[in-house]
C-alpha cells in the first residue's frame, strides 16, 4: 500500500490547536447551530466559491436563484455546474469517505452532462497547464484506481488527526488527478466530507470561500507541496483557511459584540442581517459592503439599506467613501 508523504511541523500543530479551541467556542455559544439560515447561506457560498475557483463566472446571487429554480441568464454549462454541485453536496451525509464507489458516485453527481467520463476514473493521461507550460502531470491512468484505493485504505486506518488527514487526502487527490475533469471540486468536497464525519459543523463551513479569496495561495501551496513530494505546505494552507472560515462564524451573542444594543428596535430581517455579519466584525473590527454581500447573500442595494438602518440605530458607525467605505461597531468594547 502506498503511504502519503507528509511532514507535520510546528505551524500545523499550532493551527490544529487553534481550530480545536475555536470549535469549542462555537459549540459553547450554540449560535451557529440555531441559525439555519446562516447554514443555508454558507452551503451556497461553498458551492459558488468552489465553482468560481474553476472559472465559473456566475455570481452568488445567480447561484442562489438557480438552486431556487429561478431563471438565470448564463451559459447552460455554467448553470448545470451549479445544479450538479448542489446535488453532490446535498448527498454529503450519504457518502463513506473511504469508499471508491461513493467517490465515483459523488463525481457523477458533480459532472453528469458535463464530461464524458462522469462517475468514472479517467481512461487517459491528463495534465495541468499554465498557458502552454505543463505544471503537473497526473498519475498514469492505469494506476489511478489502485492509488485511490490505497489512499482511502490509509485514511481509514491512520490515527492522524482528522484536520491533518483531510488536508493530506485533498492534496493526494490533486496529485493523482483521478478524473478527466472535476478534480479540484472533488478534492474540496472530499475534505469537507472527512471533516464533517468528525464534526458536523464542517458540513456547513464555507472554507471554499476563503480558498477562493486566496486562490493564488491555494495554487502556490499545491505546487510547492508537489515539488517537495510532501503535503506539508498544502496542509498548512488548508488549516489556515479552515481557521479563518471558523473565525468568521459568530461565537458570541450580538449583544456581547455590540454593547448596549437594543435588539427590540430591529426588525426580524435587520436582526438576521446583523447576526450574519457579526462574526466577521467580531474578528476584524470592521466590514465592507462586498464582504457583507458574500456573508448574507444579499444584493448591493439591500446591503446598503441594512447598513444605513444600523448606522441610524447607532449600532454601527461608518468611515470612508465609495469602495473604501467600512462599517464598525459604534461603541468600543
């Protein structure tokens, strides 16, 4: 059996500890578990970002409309990618993360109608190119089934922490490149799957959004780990992305983040908006319009209206103009 090559350094160990601490805060607060709307938005953010990494141009609002069954102006292939990805994620709880059959089943959900070999390992060589330059050649196609079987056998038996294991499996999948298309989407989905079996919260954590925000760093980490034939660098990148995604979730009540707030003065929708951006503000101390759109899945116009209302209510204060405008708590803690 082939054993993945990996190095676990002090940075990775520190990140695992910080993630565990953050998970404890989230469990203790109960805020995330109760907020079903936030979970739904995060799932849509995951799908949108994972597809955007692969150059799907549809916006988060368009992705939401497609899932809701609404008409969207876009290329049929891009729309089908959204529908397929949603289906693949919706079956998350059914997959065995160490089953090649389930791995192929998920790929069929993800790529049906998009690639000729949907739900099948590739039957020819494949490479990743930057222009005309080959930057990565996948494993020989005849070896792919055994390499995946070996990878899953190792992952099932190893006692390494799930946070580390999931990142290593993700990297090895990209290294093997088992499919003619959809490898990146499947690698990110399968890391989510492994983590969700350890802690259900990860089924709804939009780590793909963090990866999309730092897409070049994602590719750089993949390349550096590939050149070193060791997943250590990539594991550190993914752990850092997981921690960032967790830190953007609300771990405290909004009455603790925004002192002296009177929630009774807000409408249900205004309070929901504030809850959705509270975790980000709690971490960074401020937020802009673009990030609020990403976190709430609301339009630019709607976000501006909500911000205006929260500023008028004395909950937020605003600085800057146009794209430089940012919002922060009106009172320091």
